[in-house]
């Protein structure tokens, strides 16, 4: 009745089926874009449930009890905590258990009529997804523990993991060899540019997965009976290790090295002397080969790795890294003793950020802070349980080489997650749990025939129920922050009826109560709809700022609503706050387009002196000519003796030049020269003033004198060459350009050089040389203007067909609504070319007719002459 030794028993076909399903998970999850898409959870839950059912049936067929290792306890507890966080609580109890969640409910939901019971989770759909994920991991782990009673099954599963990692790394190398920038030549990563192109869009996640697979591959190689059997695993380990290096992940490389060192230490510390010698005799050559190839791989990628490591070579760079958020995450964790909800970090954390950010943080990138913030104190206890269970495995007696490799690889993966979130994705998590199952098996009590364990049938029923719960949890978990905002944003963009927008918006806010983006979208829909709606939009903006005090879009919504209500000065103050929160260019375009008076421009002016000069440039560019001069005077007085005042004087001088106010421009230029005598831009400004005053030769001499002070400066050389061309000194202009040419590295600068060179040749009448220069411009920096210039030069040389082709190249770079004039140009060129070809054809035909007539005349004369000769 009780199980017998593995060497004398065979797995049933059900156990083999469970093993096949587990192998399928190990292969498919990494290939499914690193398991990042949300739809991966559906096959994950279904396949994990299937593996569990097959493992239970197989155990029953073999007459074995089911073994639940201690590590299954934290997995089950995690799923239970997710479920408890989803239970709706009355307001009073919610205020006791989670004051922060109760405060959010009172401020952001009750005013909208959403005053029903609320759960602890502030993003219930995300917690439903996490519940399904935890149940899938539990089912996968328990099924793998049952399957791994067979040593051959253990080796096959670990081999699948090792070769999957090697396959993923090989896929990246193949893409690099073929110079493909799309995955499989089809899929393009929009928000990621991984150094090694694989299904993993995040190089850190790829490095973590390959660290585990490489370490497992090394363990399989060293535990192989012969060197021939070890070779495939050694090759797999080398490929995975090289892949880790090519990801350029600093943390990935560091913890990969840690994993290898930990494995070596476990080998040296746990193996008896005789067994240790046998281990090194079997695998020494493989290990040396493995390390040698990794050294070579590191040398090949040394420049790229050094460049990546150089980004963390200073205290300032480290301060600005992901660790900068950890104090804020810790503050959020302290605010939720029972957790904000598993998976709710993305929507809740913005409320606790103290500085403007461009990108949303989806994870704290620290496993401890992740569990502490989402599950609270129970999450920390859960982590302690996991470490306790892992420690028990580490202290087990008679650990084999494979088991040591697994523990070293999982330890490296877990420590890597102190700076990443690889284990939050199923690809790495399932690989880790299946690998741990090969160590957490129940060999000891099987060999002793101990009756410990659980009857398969009741556990089977529990597994079926858990699978059903996991699949059911994915139904409310389908809604994500991105899909909710996309749906509501689509309604707002389509200008759907306000009643429809309100109804759908409230439903989505009820589903994602901590998402400030939904509040913003509701405010955008109402801000311009009328005074009463504008008041409501202000309320939505206030709630969005409660959920995210650094929300720039909420300030912009408030500004629009205040403009609708006629409170213009306050509106532009809101625009300034939006600018300070990171919404820069968009605010400038929108706010400057709506500003009318000097007071409104003053209210809009950024607080930071460093932003005032760019603001002045944008102000002048948008056509506020009348207000610009008094604003510049006000801004200079406001800045006092700050260094940015020089930039404001320079902007005033340029503006005066554009308005042909030459006396005032000269005065402003003198002020710039007085405050910044050693800055090139002040000298160039003075030269422009001289030129505007008609003193072109004096301006040219002034610029030429500067060449000794600023040798090799591109801006000075281009300005000087431009003025030399204007004065007809074309040969000197080309000499100036040739002197600076060796210093030009950027494509825009080289394009500018060829433009000026082409202008000089064209002024000399050398249109063919000018054409070659402009062709270089079009190749270096393609644009419609460059191609149209090429076409114009072709046309001037009567090369009409080439001119038409150049116009078509330019038209391809223009929007469809701006191509009419260019298409008419092409028609004119093609018509002229056809007429010229027809004229040439007619000329050739006329010449042929004349030649035939002449031949006929000459032939007649020959005949007459011949007749005369015969008569004689």
C-alpha cells in the first residue's frame, strides 16, 4: 500500500502527464513575452490545475499518499490573505482596520455616491488577479513535488528549465546576428529597447531567469554520469551565462556571479572529501570550460558592460536610481498595516510620492517592500515563513549536486528581487517553484515507508475547487488600470454624451478607487462643458490631487475649469503648478496660447530660474510680441543678479533685432557682453547687431578675430561661413568649413556643413557641385526641404526625370494634406520631360527623312553618271 523506492517503480501515465504539463509551463511562460501580458494568467491557472489533478490521480493509481512540504504553507497563506483583502467591510470596521483606506473612501468615493462597504484592497481587480496567481503557484508547486518523487522526472524537469534558458538566450543571439529589431521579425517593443532581443522585454527579468537556468544547467552537467552526457548541459549553461552578460543588467550580472559562487561554496562545504574529489574529476573539465567561455563572453561585451556599469559609478547616480523610491515605499507600507491590497501598488503609491515623476512605478522593485506595502505585517510574516522553509531545505542532509545548484540559483534569483521584481511575473516564479519542488520532495519518509501524507481523493477535490476559484477570480480581474483608462479616455475623446461618460466613469472609479487617472479623465470631459460642469470638474481635479499630489494633469484640468468659470489668473497659477509637476511642453503650448495679458504671463512664469529662459524663448516663439518686452523687464527684476538674467537680456536683444529696433538691440547686446564677456553667444549676438546695422564687413572681421579664441567651434564656423557666403566670399567660406569639418561628429552638423557648401557652389554658378552637396544633405538628414532643393537643382540642369524623382522623395516625407503643390510640380516636370522626349523623337525622325532623301538624290546622280559612262 505504501510507496516503494523510485528505482523499483515507474510513474503512471497520469504522473507523466502532470510532468508534461509542468514542462509545458516551463517552456511556454518565458516564450509568452516573458509572461508579462495579463492573458497569460488564464493558461497558467488552467495548466497548473490540470497538473495538480493529474498528479493526484497518478498518486492514487500508485497507492501513494500526497506529501505537502512546509513551503506550500506560505503559498496557501498568501492566497488566503488575498481573499481576505477582497471581503467588503462596513465603514466602521474599515476605519479600524485601515484608516487610510477609510479616508480614501470618504474623500474620493462617498461624494460620488459610492458609499457602500469597501474591501481592504484599493484595487480589487488587481487583487483578484493576484489571488489566481497565488493559487496557480500553489497548485504547480504541490504537483511538482509529487512528480519529483522520481529521480528521472526531477532530472527531466530541470533539463527542461536549463534548455529553455539556453533557447531564450540563443534566440537573442540569433536576433543580434540577423540585426533584427523586432521579435521574430514581427513584434516591436514599444516602451523597451532591450540590449538582447528576446521575449523578455525587460533585461533585468531576462537576466534573472537566465541566472536560474544557467546555475541549474551547471548542476546537471556536474551530476551527469559521463562527460558525453555533461556536454549538452555545459553548452546550455554557457549560452544562458553569456545571455546574462549580454543583457547588460548590472544587478543580473552581479547576482549571476553570486549564484555561481554560492554553488561552489555549497559543493565544497557539503561534499565529503572522497565524494568531492569524484565530483571534480567528473565535472572539472566542464566547469573550467564553462568559466572560460564566460570570461570570453565578458571580454567580448566588456565595452558595453563597462558603459552600463559607468552609469552607477558615483554616489549621485546611485542616489537617483530605483533605490531613491524606497523611503517613500516604506512610508506607504507604514500607512497600511494590513496592506493596500495585493497588486494595488501601481494605483496607490502615487499618493505617497513626494517628487514629480514621468513614469508610473508599477512595483517598488524590492521584494520585501512589495509584500510589506501590499500585504502589510502579514506579508512580512509570510516572507519570514518562506525564508524559514528555504532554510530547512538548505540544511537537509544528503543534498546532491543538482539540489545544491537549484538552491544556489533560487537564492541568486531571490536576492536579485531585492532590486527587481522578476518573481512578480509567472515565468521566473513558476521556474523557481518547480526547481524548489525537486529539492522539497519526500524521499526520506518514502524510503522508510512512513504513512505520513494526505489521501489523494480529498486533496484532489480541494485542488479542483482551488482551480475553479482561480479561474473565477480572473473574471473580475480582467479590468486593469490601463484598460479602464483607455475605455474612459475613448469615450472622452469621442465626445460621448456626458450622461454616458458619467455612468461609465463612476463604474470604473468604483472598480479602481485609487486611480487618479480616471478622476482626471472625468475632469477633462467636464471642464469645457459649461459653468456647472466646470465646478464638477474642479471637484474631480481635487480628488485626483488627493490620490496623487504630483498629478500634473489634474492641475491642467483645474486650469481649464477655472478658465471656463472666468477665474483666469487662478487658472494660470494652476498651469504653473502643472508645469512644476512635470507637464512642460504641453502646458506651454496650451497655456501660452490662452494667455492674453501681462498679469496672466506673470502668473504662468515658472518658479525655477533655470526654467525662466526657456519659458522666455517659448513666449517669444508663440507670438506674444507686445507682452514680451515688459515681461522680460519684470522677469529680470524678479531674478535680480541670478546668472539666468544674461539669457533674458539676450532674448530681448534678439527680439529687438526682429523688430528692427537697432538702438535698443545694441544696448541689450552691450549688457549681455558686459555680463558674459567670455561666452561665445554674446559675441555672436554682437556680430548679428553689427550686421543688422549694415556693418557687414565689420561683423565679418569681428567673427574672424574670434576664431583664435574659439578654435574648432561649430557654431562660430557656421555663422562665419554663412556671412562669407552672403558677401560673396565663397572660397573663404569653404575654407572655413573645411577647418571645422574634422570636429563635426553629429549628423545635423554635417548636414549643415553640406548646406553651406552647396550654397557657396550655387552662388558661383557651379550647380553640378551644389547638387552633389545637397544630395549629401538629403542622405544624412532626409527632409522634404532637402529633397526639394535637390529637385530644383536637377531642374536647373535640365535633368527633369531626376528632378521628378527627388520631388517624389520629398513628398513621401510630407503629410497627405500638404502634397498638392509638390504633386503639381511633379506633373509639370513629367509633362516637360515627355514633351522634350517627343521633340527629340521628331528631330530624329526628321533627320532620318532628310538622310533618306539625300541618299535617294545621291543614288539618282550615281545612276545618271553610270548611264553617261556607258554611252561613252
